[in-house]
């Protein structure tokens, strides 16, 4: 099976389909690892949001962070927060949520398992290509977020 390289792949124009295919291919890799740990993609994103927050979050703040990242239904995100608390991956203290040691260990284990795969996926892509892709993706994200805000206003 050929792994391909940046030089050997014909480069189609970037569009929504190409972005979606890349997203779901990478997500599929992550979900395969997460399944071994009994965690869903949404749970991992929510737990990471709690871990990377500057301060412990209220459930509403954590749902808002998840909604910003995932564009998911608030009720589903609330259920995800509840699952993380029930699974002892988040701890509620004075109405604020923080990752438990088990939650931190889970994210570290997932990171360690995905690191070599990530290196293979991203390895060998020229820095200037990564910089250009980063600029384009940031612009697409900004524009899509603006369109979504207009649609839901």
C-alpha cells in the first residue's frame, strides 16, 4: 500500500469536499484510538476543552466551548459533560468542572497513541505548504462561523 507524499499526489483545488475528506480521514484515525479507550470524539473534545481552559469551567461554559468547536446541539453537549462527570473524567467542585487525574491520563494516553500516526500524516509536508494551508483554513473557519452566526441569528 502506498502512503503517498506531497510531491506524488496531484493537488486538486481546495474546496469544501477536500476539507471534509481530510477532516473525516483524520477523525477516523482519532476515533479508532478513542474507541479503544471507550471514549467518543465529542467526549474527547469536551474533556480537552476543560483541560485547556484558563480556569475551571461551569457546565454552561464548557457547553459553550464545545458548541463553538463542534457546532453541536447544546443538549447533546450537556449530556456529554454529564457522561464525563459520571465516568469520573471531570470533577465538579463548587459548580466548576476540572479534569480528574483519570481524565488527564486519558488525554495523555490518546496523545501518545496518536503522536506517531500524526507524525506520519503530517511528516514531509513542506513548511510553506503548511503555512499556506493554515492561512486558508483559518479564513474558511472565520467565514463559515460568520455564515453560521447569520443563519442562526
